[in-house]
């Protein structure tokens, strides 16, 4: 979505990159090497559907191979184009470096309206696209590992993994060629919720730092904060659900492509999602006010604005009117470069995309490691952990009885203490740790360098520094 006078998505990412490298001490050659996109493969392929041959255009762009495999989702949308795929691939490089997942950056896209085809047709199209990429090692456990993005999910990833394994029957690591697979087909618990869960952990970490909250003019905890969410797809839905059900946030508006719902008392996200799944739209939802044109709600009064849909939704045309003091970029590139400058002037704090939505690739990393180790997380330790906890509980109870102390452990404490960590608990723990650590790296730059007055520039400085280090150690 590019407006007049606004740089393209790719240019926006480069302008943000340039703003950060100006504050770094990189040789111009290395700076250029990191900025450019290494390669973009375009494929046009035909599939016989409904009695005729349909031609589709797809891309897989590799931004940086300082670490391999390279990583990034595959998007299905009619708006997919080379500029967008390259911008998203560049963001993947910086994202992976920021959250320390050992990957370079890549992204793929297919120009298709996934709603226009039925499941069987989508399988044929996906397998054919995968075939073209696998043939060129653009899907490969050691070289390029796709994942879901807009318009794709577990189902498509399962088809891609199966296609790879059909073409590489002796590759024992075949399952690691793609992440975001369903748990019964080599996936990992917690991958579907991961990006939304990461948004929640990012906000929890932000709210642990009073100075950071103060920069946005906020105080207190997440409880009772008014939140507006744009997009109730996988990311927006999970973020809004967890923030409202677990942290006490009040979701005052949900903006979707065909309208918006609002209620100052707070919306029930799970209820809305169920309605959407049944009706195919938020229209007609009985427990909130509906407006046909949801975009003005981006500018409504709230404490936290979470754009979780498309890129470029906050642009030079509406940035000045945004009232939220804190924006969390759950989508990739929702704020254009021009809008970013306006918002910074206004003192709005932006938790940038490369950090805020990194939960997806973080759990993808865990899935890839699981696939390569061929064992589920927790399988060896869980019962041993439980046995040690039981020893301690039994000893405490024995001491209490022997000494007549009359201590009793509450049943709730006992149950929690005696339950060993399963895969989901371990994935959430690893994700929480990743989000906290990455935030702290970013905020250290934000708070210690006078010239850095925003989290996005701080995030770029951290990740570009890491990519540069990796290139230097290769002798470049
Ligand atoms: N598509 C997601 C993103 O933009 C996930 C990428 C991945 O898991 O590799 O971060």
C-alpha cells in the first residue's frame, strides 16, 4: 500500500537502515553489503485447474546469507510483489539477528488470492510452487527454511514438507526444510500462537521498565490499559486474546478489513473470533458497536495501538492524527518511514516490528532444532524433574509430621510444583527469555547513546552490529 510522496516498503526499510548506520562505525563497503538483497528468484508456473492452465507468479528472496539456513515466511496474497518480498526478507535478517536465531534473512510470496481456490486446488498450487523452490535449494533444511506468513499456515507447511521429502527420500533431516508444520507432522507445540505470544511478552517486558513507560507517558501495569488492535488474523487474535485474558488489558476496538468493532468497556476476543470463523466476517456481531470504515479507529484515543495486519497502514497521511502514545508493530512494516519520523517528533514510542513480531521465527527456530534432533523437547527430563520435586514435597511432609509442625502444602502449589515441563511450557519459557533478552539489548542502546532516541534505531544498531560482526569473522 504505497501512497504518493511515500517511499516504497523496500525504500522505507533502507531509509530506517541508513538512519541507524549513520550512527555506527561501519566501512561503506560493509554497510552496502549488508543493505542489499543478495538475490530474488522469480518463478512463473502453470497448474491445470478447472479445465484450463492457470499461471502463477512466485518469489523467494534471499537478503543475507551471513548465516545459513536463511529463514522467512511464504506469503499468499494478490498484492505480493518483488519490492515487498525483498523488504520483508531484509526485515527477516535484522529480526533474526536481534533475537539471536542463527539464520540469515529470506522471504517468499505467491501472487494468489487463497480464498479463490478450494483446498485441493491450493494443495496442487502449493506443491508445484514448492517443487520449483526445492529444485533450486530455495527450500532446504541447511539452506533455506520457509514458514507461514499472511495467507499460509500449518496446512501449507505440511504440504511443503511432504513435497520436499518426496523429492529427497534419503534426507533424514527432511522435516527441518520448513517450520510452522502441524504438531502431528513434525511441528512443535506453541508455534501457531507464537507471534501473538511474543507480542504479549514484548509488552510485559516493556512494562517492567518504569523509565521506558514514562517515555510514552504511561505508568502502572498492563491491567486496565486500553488497546486497539488492527487485524484479527493469527497474530492479532492471539496477542489480543492473551493481553485481555491474562494481563487484564481492555481491547476497546478491533479493526478488520470489512469494518471494525468497538466497545469502551472492552471486547471479548474469543467470542469475536468464533463469530468470524462461523460468519466469515465481524459484521453482525451482536455484542459491540460496528462501523463500516474502521480506519479512523486507528486514530482513536487508547493507551496501546497494535497494528497486526498489513504494511504501510500508518503513513504520512494519518500519522499526525494518531493518539496512541505506544505503538506495538505486530505486523511487518505497518509504519512507513515518513510516518515514523512524524511519530518520533510527537514523542510516540514504537516497539518495532523486527522485535515485536519476532516470536514466530523464534519458535520456528525451536521447531527446526527439534526436527534436527529428532526428539520432542522435555521428553528426557520431564519425569525426572517431577521425581525430584516429589522427593522434596514428600520430605517436607515427613518433616512436618515428625516434628508436629502441622504444615500443609496447598493442593494448588503441590500440583504446579509436581508438574514437569512439557513441550509447550518449554517453548513458552524459551520465547519469554528470548523476548526479554532482545528487549534488554535494544534498550541498552536506547538509554546509553544520546543520539539514539527511539527503539527502532536501537534495534537496527544491535542487529546490524551483529550481522557486521558475522561478516567480519568470515573475513569480509
Ligand atoms: N513469517 C514470520 C515472520 O515474518 C515467521 C518467519 C519464520 O518463522 O521463519 O517473522
